[in-house]
C-alpha cells in the first residue's frame, strides 16, 4: 500500500518536473533560445502568488496567474524582440548563436536575481494553500501537489492540441523542424518564434505559481529550477512537448521509488544517473523520432 | 556595505594621503570604523545568510550610528561604522580571496564573520593569520574542540553538536523514565556537514542514555519530496522524531508530516525551525515543535531590539539571528573597553570579559561561548529557550506536542 502511495507521489513529483520544463522546451525547442534566466520568471510568479495570499487582501493565490502570466509573456516577448533578435541577426551559425545566447541570458539571470534581492530580500518564503491530504485507495497525497500535477497535464494537453490542430501550431512545428524551410513556405519565423518564446515565459510563470503552493523559495533559488527543467528537456528531446511531461513523470517515479526502495539519500543521484543513461543511449532525447 | 560609501571612503583615503604627513603623526580619531565582511549573498545558502546574518549587520550599523557611533575612549569621540561587503557565493576559496582583499587592499579595521559552518571554518585560519578577532556566529561543528585552540582570533558563539543534542537525548531519557514514552527515536539528517555531525552526536548520546534509535537516514539538500522518507519514519513507529535539517527541508518535512498525519509526541527540526516565516506558514501548528537554538524573550535590551528590528528591517526578529546580533554587541563592547582599534587588545577582551547582550550574558572559555542556548521550543506562538536549563529565562519542556489539526 505504501509502495502504491510512493508511486503516486512519484507521479505528482514527476508532473511538477514536467510542468517546470514545458515552457523551457517551448523556448529552446521552437525559438531555439536556451534561456538561462527561465527560472527567474518561475520565482517571480512564486513571489506574486505569495504576496497575493499573504498581502492585505489575502486573495486566492491562483488569481495571481492573471497577473504573473501576462507579465511574463510580455517581458519574454520584449526580451526576444530586443535582446535576442540582434544576436540572431549577427550570428553566422547556430553554434555561435548558442554561445552568445547563453552569455546574455546568464547575465539576465543576475539582473533579475539582483532586482529580486533588492525588492524582496533573500529570505526564504512559503505559504500554506490547499495543504490538505487527499485519500485515494488508501494512499495519501497533498491536494496542492495534486493540483500542480493536474495543471501540468492540462497545460501539456492544451499545448499539444494547439500544436497539432491550429495553423499557429503548424507554423511552430515547421519552425521546430527547419526554420529556413519554414520561412521559404511563408511562415513568419521571427514573429512566431517571438510568440513561442513569450508563451514559454508565461508557462514558467504558471508553473511557478502552482509549485509555490508546496515549496519554499527565495530570490536566489530560480536557477535550481532552470537546471531541473533543462535536464527534463534534454531527456525528452528538444521541441517535444508531450515528451516533456512523460520525461518528467519518468524522473519523478524513478526518484521516488528508488529513494524509498534503496535509500532516500540517493534520490538526486538516481535522477542524474537516469539522465546520464538517457544521454548515453539516446543522446537526442527519449521522444525524438530516430 | 554600499558601493557608494565604499567609493566615497576610498576617495577620502586618497584625499587624505595628499595631506602633509604630520596630520597622521597626531593620531587623530578616525572618522569611521570600517568593518569588512565576505558573506554568501547568492546561491542556495543566500537566503539563510540574509535572514540570519546580513540583516543583523545592517540593523546593528543603523542602531549604533543613530546613537552617534562606537565610543573610542582614547579620542573621547563616537565614531560611526562603515561596511565593505562582498559576495562569496558560498565558496570557501572565494571567501579566502575576498577576506585577503578586505585586509590587504581595503585595509578594513575589523572583520565580521561569514555564513554557515564550512565557511566559518574556512575563515578562522586566515583571520588568525592576520590577527583580526572575529566571532563566528553560524558554525556548529565538533572541530571547534580540536582545531579551535589553533585559531586564537576566532570565537565560537553557538552551541556545538554535543551541546545541542545531549539535552535532547537527556530530555527523552527523562520522559522514558517517567513512563511517558517507550524510548523509540527516529532521526533523519540533511547530507551536509552540519546535518551529519548533529545526527552522529545525537545518536551517540541517545545510545548512552538508553534510547532506541529505530531509524537513522540521510537525504540530499534540495530534495523535492520527503513524503516517502516520512513514510519510512512512520513505519519505524517512533515516539520522537528528530530532523537535523536545513531550512527548505525543515519547511517541507513539517508540511508533509501534516499531510500524512504523522503526529510524533516529540518533534525536533534544526535550522529554519525558528524562522518567523516558519510560523508565518504554519501558524499555531508550530506549538510544541523543538528547534535548534533558543532565546530569552525577556533578556535585557530585547524589547528595544525587537522594536528596532521591526522598524528598520520591516519584519519581526527571528530567534536564530539573535546570537548574531549578540556577537556584534560583544564586538562593540570590546572595542569600547579598549578605546581604540587595537585588534590584539580587542581579542584579549573578548577572550576574558563577560558581556551583556540581547542573547543573555556571554562569556567565552577557550574562545567558545561557555553557555549558549542550545534547544528552543515554540510555546504559545513564541520561540523560547529550554536548554541550558540553568540560563535565565529557560522554560520547561512542553510535552507532548499537540497534534496537528
């Protein structure tokens, strides 16, 4: 019975990993920008949720999504248009661009982190929201973790449907496969990449809001989530949206079961062992077509 | 601390050096006392450093300067405090470079301590080499017994692993003797120097006191889900649960214990358990939880300190930071006793005198705080000190911990 519970909680944990990584995969897979400042938008949304529930009005933190997601969308769109486009235009090839992008977004990370430190100090924060047990066939889960899991599934499904069944989605998929060919058939690559990048930022904010209901965070912890997201993205395969959720789930379940059955001290080691195994066996990711 | 004041300060130094040399010969009072520190501002330990140490440094500077500064008897003048600060990112090698820089290049008058056990340990040899007395406020390690005497300029302010865990073990042994518990204890620790040493010290004490350690496991820093670990703890059916934890996992263990309905009669969390944000998150459910450190809310000067904390830092004080503030008070009192910046004499005063602080009376024996608060507990929504029980303001143990609900 406990094993079933550990498995379920592994699923929830994996949903969280997938959730965190969805937006990054959109940014890296479609817009081809490895955004190291990704986690800062995640943390920004955590803070907005925190102030929504602990502030003078004590509102439901879910409402903060209506503020944090649009802000993150707009900021990421601006970053793409005014910071990334000049880099893209002057880079001779994708490798040179990757190097520039990593340096610039690394710098952005520190700019945002510095602003957060000045405004919100470095204190550890956390709040209680839906911190109640949910019983399912004898197993116990936390409602806030379950909510984040359901959010992850809903977002992944929505994203999948958009990519499969809309004109916008077809354009994004075309860009993912080959940006040059996409532009030859009339896709406005710059416009759609900017939108994908901005949507990735909004997803970072959405995941931050959902995850903030059960983790504690501070101005400087954003980079940890960028790293976690990056592992999931590389495991899933760059540009694979539903694969991202699946890879996250796999990581979560293996981590939970491994931690419970072998030793709790090994959870993070198991995570990285799985990551390395995937890199060795399928370097382009689990869910890419061969 | 600010770059601007630092730049101004260096401009003043450059300006002063163009004056005729006899100005120096008269030994005029310095126009400020420059304190330097290198501390972790970014990285996983940044939040802890901010709330425990850096905020106290700022508060102290403000309060002392508002009162005119530190009294230097030799010049019969109050002199304000100035800061030069760097971010060591939690890396010992950075800390060493920056400390060297503070001493050699910035030529600060005094040094304040870094944050976290391993950083305090890294700092001790270098400040001893340059003979800068520093009170280390965030180090809990048995190494202070063996290596401490080699570093005569380093002082150790908080309770060490044995002092911190023996009272817990003794309290549990007493409860067992009274027939209130059967003596089954589960202990988990974060896989860092602090967690490992605390856990080892506790297990040793527990065995000596006739307790049964039914589970002893460690988990990595940054764990995202501790519910499986808690399930193992519950399966071992303990009366007492002790977590030698760091802040993020202290929060997570407390929340997840409520989710799975784990209600030990005796529950201890280490670092983070006394944070105001801990109570902010859990409200009155914190009552009965024991934590590392402790304070006497009724200590002399505490009221003024609490008020100033709220006014300057815009938040209530936290029990885990009071010791840091007390170290700053000791430093100030030692400088004022000496009456000038003579670091050798300041060191000797710290090593021998008795000081009145917000953390109670402080005295260092072999450079270690002779009687630090070691165990605290939330009682009626406030953190109070339990051990050492002979300290002024010590309260009796609240047992059993009220169930969550």
